[in-house]
C-alpha cells in the first residue's frame, strides 16, 4: 500500500494539466480491486516489524532493490543471517526468491499491482492486438480522426498509434486506455473541454497533435518503468511540487502508470485517476491480471545476453560515439549505443563501410533507416532477443523481411536515415520479450567482450575489455576507436 510522504519542493508550483477526470476523495490507488484473485488463507505468522519479507520479481537486481528500499546492498539477505551469494550481485535476481530487507521507510499492508509489466511494454500479450479493428469497432471520435504530424499527410489515428507503439515498444492497449481516460475519445465523442490537438491533456503548443501527445505519455511511462528497473525512480512529483514516496515492493508496470498520472493530476485527483484507470482498463480489455500472456515471467531464471559481435567487419575500426542513450526518440530507456566509421568526417553522407549482423537471426522489419532482427527466429518481434539497427541506408532494400542473416553477414551502410541525426552513424539497441534492455544495466550490452557501462549523463559511458576502457565521445577521435578482432585474432 502506498503511504503518502509529502515533501515540499523548492521549485515554483505549476498548474495541473487539463484532464477529463473529476476528483473524488473516497477512492485510493491502493484499494483492493474486485477482480484481483485472492490467495487462499494461510497460517498466521508474526513478521519482524523491522524487516520487509520481499519476494523478488522478474527484472529485479540487487542494485535497484537497494536504491528502492533505501538500504545498502549488503543489508539485503536471503535469511536473517545469510548473505546473498556473489552470483546475485550482478545481473537479474531470479524471480520468486524471498529476501529480508531492513525497513527504512514504513509502508503498511501490501502494494496493489495495477498493471503487469507486460502491459506497459509491447510484449507478446499484445502481439495479436489490432488497434485499427478495436478503434473502428468502438466507433468513437478516434475512429474518424486523422493526424498529419507523423507522416506529413492526414493519417488515421489508429495507424499512428500502431506505428508509435511498434517503434517505441510500448503496449498499444495502454495507449488507448490513457487516451480514453483523458478524452473519452476511444469509445465516444471527444469529452467536453478537451481539444482535439491535446487529447492526452498536455496543453502545450510544443506537444500539439496526437503524435506528440502520445510521445509525451510514452516518455513519462518509460521514465517510471525503466527508472524502477535501475532504481533511480523512488517517488512521484505532482504538478504543485509535492512528492510521494513509492512503495519499494511495487512492480515496474504499476510505477510507470503512477508516475505518468502524477504528471497530469494533483495528488488528490491522482488517487481517483489511478482507480478510475484500473476500472476503465478492465472495461475496455478485461483485467490485465487475468490475461495469462500478461502474467508470464519476462525474464527466466539464469537470464543472460547471448553472444553478440561488434556490428562491423572483422579487422575494421569504428569510433564509439554514443554511450547508453534512448533506444527511440529523445527520452526513454537508455538501451542504445552508437558507432561511427573511424575514417568518416562529421556529415550525413552514407558511408561505404558495412554494418554487419551482430548475431544470427530473422529479419522481421526493414523500413526507412531501420532493420529489426529476431534472434529466436519465430518471426515475432515481441518475443525473445531482438536487435534494432537504426540509420541503415536504404534499409528497406538492403535486406528483405523474412531473410535469415548469419552473424557477420552484410546488413547495410550507416547513414542519417531513420530518425533525428546530425552525422552518419549506427544506432544499435536490444530488446527482450518487448522490453528495452538497458545498455549499462544489470544485463549490460556486451559486444565481442566489450562491456558497456553508464556514464554520468546520456551518451556518455564506456566500453571495457581485458583492462582497457574506451570512453564514448561524439568527437570520434582516436581515443574512441574500437577494432573488431580479425578472424586470425580469434
């Protein structure tokens, strides 16, 4: 259960964003939800009042748990006197383990899990969800609304939502539910007082249009979701500057929703909005907690990255020009690394250097500047390991969807195509089961033995191997060079 911890910010209060929800005071985001399955009665055990008995969740890491609970990593134990084995000090901790964690902040009761993690990311639970079919069947305002922002030509809202969800790997059901909460526009006419250019309720001219409204919400969702993953997210901040500490036992999916709605509502309104969203989501799609595909474990025990190679030819040297940064658009999961041919001057001319496949896998998407490779070969971008190569010149013709590429096979040439870029380079990111894998996170990006690590800010960071460390720099000078071993060296 969430317990309010009000801290007045030094920042000047700002007015809340316009919303379609009316505040009430008798509903809390921690209220028991009617359709949540209840466990059978168990014997009463008197818990230690100074200890949390925490059951690990998929995606937990020791470092993130320590930050969320406000303790040192060594304070977290398997039992009252058993230290965690060294194997748990890196990577993900297997789900389902009981840990004993000292209480530094008191939260009574049990936390309420509003959204499973798989319902925030574009996971297999949404692989067969057809946004256009749903929107057309709902026959609300959105069914006939066209937005020109993304394509430059009027584009049906459902198509735009589909594209945005796929590119950002965010669950399309969640996008529709947030829109319905804010504007009533999925299942009915546009709510009174809501402007068509600001359907998510973000009344800022810089966020005008459906595409920008969606991107605003995705940036907030991912700040909460991936911030919970790495432990940097511990509280939500409301428009008036007040804060509320989050129960450290929550899951990433619920935190993503809590954080996003806290940007849209005052604290009193927020509690009602969370409860209303939960009810609304169930009405639209059925309870996420009762959908088997939504409740499956994201990361199996012993989870690790498969072997990956640097994405250029053996013996060639490229510059490491971008440490961990957003996988897509300007804000989100810091899942990507950038590489630039060492001989290339800063420009947007297509390079003659070859990008090669970092692993063997099936090409499942090839569109302007983007190639997506499915390593388990099932043809589903929402399952297993997936590599996303961005800024590939003429990507739609460089490879074919359905083509199998072995590790090291030619994939295309680096360019500026496929998104904002001031200079030719390759942007490379990983996903697993639809979740962006943080490049410097518990399962770091490893390429030919070079291990990525976070820097103090995005785009900074390092690659390390056998005692050598390369610091990322967009300058592309010699100290950023990394050479892929030649066949003779391996």
